[in-house]
C-alpha cells in the first residue's frame, strides 16, 4: 500500500481513495486537464416535494468523461482533486455550467418550471472568496440568485466556518439558499447549524436506506426532522429508492425527497423532457 500523503492545509478532510480511484501521478489525468480538455459533464437529479411530486429543484452532480476509463463518478477522482488542490477549480466549473444550463432549461421550457439548482461546494472552496465567485457567475450567466442553492457537504473546521460565514450570509441576503448535505453522517456536524444560516438540511441516504429495517435509523430520521422543524428549516431526504421509504418519510413529516425511486441523475436533455411532460410546478 502506498504511504498516505500528508494533508496540506489541515482544513479539509480529504476523502479516502477507493480501490478503483484514478491515480494521478502526472498532470495528464488531473481534474485541471479534465477542465482544459472539456471532459467534465453534469447530471441533474430532481428534488421533489413529496405531497404533490412537484420538482422544486435539481442537484448538479459532476461526472468526468474520461478518454479511456469512461464516465467516472466523483468517488473515482475527488481524492486526487483534493490532493492536487483542484477542488475550487472543479467547483467553479460546476457552478458556471450549472447556471448556464439552468438558463438554457428556462429557455427550452419557456419560463415554466421555476426551479432552483443545488450546487455542491467543497471545503477548499469555502476558504476562497465565495461572494465574488458566486456573484460574478450569476452576473455572467444571468441566473437570478433565487434560482441557486449551495450544498455544503464536508467537514470544515471552526476557522473555515468562521471565514465562510460572512460570505454565506451575504449570499443568503441576495436570495441564494444554503443547504446542509449528508446530515447525520459524513462530517456535516451540528456546528454548521450553529455557525451558518442554512435554509435546508438533507438527511443522509445512509439513514434513509436503513430506516425501514433499523428502528435506530428510523429514530435518527425522526430526530433530524424534529430538529429541522425547531430551527424552522426545510428537510429533504436523499437516497429514496422505494415507495415504502417515501411513504415512511411523509409520515415522519419530511417534505422533500431525492433518489432513484423518483428520478436518477439526468442529462440536461432528459431533465428538459421530464419537466416539459408536466412534472414541474
Ligand atoms: P451528495 O451531494 O450527497 O449527492 C448525492 C449522491 O447520491 C450522488 O452521488 C447521487 O448520484 C447519489 N444518489 C442519488 N439518488 C440515490 C439513491 O436513490 N440511492 C443511492 N444509493 N444513491 C443515490 P454522486 O453523483 O456519485 O456524488 C457523490 C458525492 O460527490 C456527492 O454526494 C457530493 O458530495 C459529491 N459531488 C458530486 N458532484 C459534485 C460537484 O459538482 N461538486 C462537489 N464539490 N461535490 C460533488
Ligand atoms: Mg449534495
Ligand atoms: Mg455527499
Ligand atoms: Mg448527500
């Protein structure tokens, strides 16, 4: 086994490299090269209001159309992107293209389906000038602030949260929303709730997967939903794979859901035809 590389900043938690991770010893396979060669792709997974199945938002999910390895999901290349310091570059690329795609979608649907796009923001990007990045991207693309939501989904230390807080507050005032991703698992902990002003929490798919089998997981979903209600936050569940899970979530009081049972991550073309068939509100 190769020795673990030291984590440079100590700020972000670098995801562990899975067995099948793309190794990037030379720049040829780096995320920077993927950007330069126009090999990144976006998929959009609908987020649905449970009570009427209306699509209220989509989450942008990045893929790498690798020249020899095929279409790669983030678990194949995020480790290398963190190690090489390319996550801000990747997040910028995603933000820019997600905003452009939403403008294109709005054009195709002739103004119907006023949905938000959720863009994941990694910890290294939280220490950059987020206000500048987001406001210039919105200006450049023409997407209104009320059509964008930022998902924070990795552990940041207190220093990073303190630095990012004012940026997120400024952005929130302009109409952008912040969602806390992977609640209850991973590294999104309760400090995010006390230091930032999120509008939504997304319950991690781990608990959704277990909730019908494990009373403990069911209790955790209930707890997070109650917590969200007390804090006046909206709550969404991720990883909904069955009708039974969806029904159980509705009983608990979860309002929004995302998962293969509702829709997989879609190309912009497939999203456009799904929304034009009247699934939107
Ligand atoms: P996430 O933000 O929690 O995104 C949800 C993940 O769950 C996605 O995996 C999605 O494809 C997957 N998923 C959706 N429905 C289901 C389901 O019903 N069951 C199961 N088991 N999984 C489902 P994906 O696309 O592989 O992304 C993995 C993670 O990589 C994301 O987790 C997010 O943390 C990160 N990520 C993805 N795209 C981006 C991006 O553009 N920028 C950044 N910074 N991170 C991203
Ligand atoms: Mg997410
Ligand atoms: Mg995640
Ligand atoms: Mg998640």
